């Protein structure tokens, strides 16, 4: 069986007013998506 890795990440916006918590299997991609405003839920 293939091992799958997932990561829990914590990020904030520039003004530190919003805390983002998520799970991903590709941290670099997810950071890029956050910076582009992609994938936000709500």
C-alpha cells in the first residue's frame, strides 16, 4: 500500500487579523493558492 502524507498548516494574512488553518498534501502549492486567493471556502 502506498503511503500518503498530509500536512496541517497555519497561516495568517498580512495584517494578522485572519488565521487560516488547513490540511494539504502539497504545502508549496497551497501557499501559492492562498497568495492568489484560490481555494478559499467562504
